[in-house]
C-alpha cells in the first residue's frame, strides 16, 4: 500500500485547491456512485484513528488489504477506498499529505 501511495504521489499534479476536511468520527455517507466502493462499503471496513500502536496499525492495514484484495479496482482506487475510513490523526495526516501529491 505504501508503494501505491508513493506512486500516486509521483504521478499526480499538484491539487488545484485543498480538499475540505471530512466529518471526523462520523461514518462515511452511504456510497452512491462507484459500484465497487458500494461493495467494499458493505463489507463494513474498520476505521483507523492513527493510533501510535504499531500492532493496531498493522492489524488495520492487513484487514484492509484482505478486504480490498478481491475487488475489481485499480491500486489507486484501493488507496482512495481505504483512506475514506481514516479518522482523527490519520485523517488529518492524510489531508495534509494529499496536498503535496
């Protein structure tokens, strides 16, 4: 997943405008557009708060990789889907990092 993030960062032009902050602590809204994301959303993926415990981060990452493994989508879609479930510190980090990609 880290390789995909780095590849995505290297391939994308700078953002036109910063993305608005998502509602932290709230469940993502019911998906409407992408049928693959709807399928992923129905799997009830866990959220990640950005804990400092490496074990919790690894468990979240392995769980997400298992859920995303069989979906028919691109690696960039997988990153997009997984990061929709960041909350708290993880969400703040992601929004800041995305601005530089």
